[in-house]
C-alpha cells in the first residue's frame, strides 16, 4: 500500500503508526507545512520520506490531518491531484464546511469525510502514539457520496485499526460535536484564563491545585492553530452551546447569591447522572 | 496509637489506610452518620470497630473528615469530648468558617485546621485508597493557635504519610481554593447539565464524546452533599470567581460572534501557559 499523510502531527502520526502495524510493507510518505515536523516524523520513522506530487497520483490512500481551515482550502486541489483509485480521508473536527468544499467536485467519490474521536491535548509528531484509535468512534459523513469500492477499502483499514464506525450527516455531526467537544475546549480555556489572570501575582496558588483543577483545564493546553478555525467553521453551533452554558452558570450563580442551597443540591444531584453517561465513553487517558 | 475517624469516606478511609501503614499497631475506630458506610469500613478493615464517647477521650488522634457543614456543627462539642492530649485535625475544603467555629474554645489548642489537597470524584469507604496523600499538599491554617506538642505529632504523622505542608491563613486559603478547586467543580457541573439537557432526546451523542469531554465533566460526578455546604461556606469567594469566569466566557462568545479570530487565537495562545503551571501539580489521576 502506498499512503501519503498530509500533516504529521498527533493524528496523522498516530495513524501512520497504526497503518504500519495493520498493513505490513506499507510505504508511507508525508507532507507538513512545518519542515521541522516532517524531519521529526522521518526521524521517528512515522513516515519513510517526503511525498511529492507524483506520490499523490500513485497513492492508494491519502490522509488529510491538518487544521480544518487548511482542509477546506486544500481538499479540492488535492482531489484534482490524486489518482483515479486513490482513497482520500480527512480527520477534521467540522464536517459541514469540508463536505461543502468538495460538493460537486469531479472526484468527490474518492473522498470519505471522517472524524475519528480520538486525540490528546498534545500536538506534533512526538505526540503520536500507537493504538490511539483502538475502540474509538470514527464518524463518517455523507458515505453515499463516496464510491463503493473506495468505502470498502476505508472500512477494511478502519477495522484493522480497531475503530468503531458511526454514520451521521454533516449537520448533525457539527451540532452534536459542539456540545461534546467544542464547548469543553472553550470551558477549559476560559477556566485557565480566569485562574491565570487572578493569580498572576500569587504564584503559590498553584500549589493548592489538585487533580480536579488539572482535569478541567487540561484542554487549555490545546493548539490555538487547530482550534481557532474549528470555532470559526462551527460558529453558529458553538455560539448556541456557549449561550446555554453561560445561562446555566448564571442561574447557578443567582441561586447561590440567593442562598437557594436545596435547589443547588438538586441540580448537582441531577447532573450526577453524567456518571452513567461517562461509563460508555472509551478513553484515551484512563483518568480513574 | 489510638485513632478515631469521624466520617469514613474517601478521605477518612484513605487516611485510615495510610495511618495503618505509617503507625504499626495503631488501633483505628470510626464513626459515620451512614451505618452502611461504617459497616463497609469495618468489613474493608479500614477501621477496627465503632468509636464510642470514651474512645474520643482516650484518642491520640481524631480525624474529622465529614462535609464542612457537619464540621462546623460538630467541632466545638467534639473538642469538649476529647482528652487533654488529643490531636484533632479536619480535612474540610473551607477554612474560615471552621476556624471561626472553634475560635476561643477552651480546647482550641488541640485542633489543627487542615486541608489536604487530594481526592477523586468518588465517595464512600470503597473509594478509599492507600497513598492518596503521598506527595500532595496539606494546607495548615492558624498553626499558631495549636499547641506546639500537638503540632509536632501532627507533622510527624503527615511526614510519614508523605504530605507536603504549606502554611496559610484561613482567608487566603478560602480565596485561592475558590479559584483552583471550587470553580472547577461548578464549571464541570454546569457543563454536564448543559449537555444532558440539550441531548436528552438524542442519546447517540455520547458516542461522539471523547476523553476531552470526559476530562472536563469528571467532577460533575462529585457528591452534592459534600459540595453544597462548601459553596455555602465559601459563598463570597465563589461568587467572585464565577462572575469572572462568566465574564471571560461572554467575552469569548462576543469575539466569536464578531468574527475576531485573531483575538481568540491570542487568548488561547496566552492561556497555553497553563502547560507550565500544570507541570507542578502532583496528580491523583495521571491524565497524560
């Protein structure tokens, strides 16, 4: 198998590791806007070398694991450049703009729109790990737009890597992912900001922080280059989730100010149902 | 050593385990408002049996690991009941109301106000683990109000358990802990609430949740019986942190609505400094 990975960071690099395990003898080439990342990916043997234009033409598989703004910019030209039988998959955290960018493209049927729900707050080729996708959900959108034989090859590879497949339309994906991923990142960034701002002159405070704090601000380590375009592309859904979150926080605040402790108790007790919900989530980081 | 643990949940039970390791031959008795917890703690050999009034009198050490509203209610009468040389320590997440509850008490010098920064989102004796406090900070307040010999015994025990000691006044403790613990819990509870409310008719969504979501809502599993009185006792500080957090979220929301993506990028980039801050936090749950 000839594979090309565009963007060899956490996701692209981890996929490269899994492809090597799943497909013995695979030849994997890479491209990255950051020459340092490409050099590191070669040094780490994630990829065998740099991909040129002719490698795109000859590729069986091209993985597009770059920030979502670069995906929408790059994907139409990339489809022009790949071969007749090349499977192109992305790993973007938004799906509506990406599917829209290639709607009606003559090679639309070579592309499978994917969002593997896996990752950590780390970035770059050094963050790549084997088995990151094992047992994780990979959401596939607009599957009917992809050629059947191309789908089949993708599903075979995803199966070997251990991904669980879910089909969804791009609109539903973007609406739901705003709640269970994009909002968590904003919540975490703003929590980090609030504490850093307040405590800038009192460094001792972080001695008082425990694992609860760490857990809630962990995502504030995430890459702004990756997340700014996600928030831009999913703006309407993100604004809706943020408005609801802020309204819930204000309500909690007002109940506390009014000494309505029974109401606060009931609200937290009700939200404890999250325990059962979380039991179903396959974790990258076993936190308990 | 004769020890009595009032409240044999996660904290009391974990301390019981550590005391057994640190002080061979220690006799540890317990009390719990929940008879089921006491029975489980005995079955798990966390404690050797139930403590009666005479055991308080004879105790070398009494640990008060119960919700903070019960601490302020119980502590004055408890000090009346203990012996002349008994060391009484608490583990409450607020310090001003607890220190105030025993200010001027004839046996104030038997009490050492403590807040070990350790825990998980789980509760009850089954959640108790050995080594929970190893390398963790234990904040001691108003140390000068405690008799020197009593302090010395406490520090010896804390040293054996591996705690790192920090001294702080109760006001500073309550102000800082609002930022690095209490706010994280509210953020997490309200995030859980927002998502549960929105998605109540669309259960599939949680298939889309990954470890990032899990990390930010983990604390929403916490006990309302423990947390409602903490928010009540630290109301003014918690309101201040909440107001700042909500203002930061609103500002982020408004920048997104106004397409100010460079400003969002800068804000997240700035908050990435949390990476260095988090490096210094000893974790219960190695999340990365």
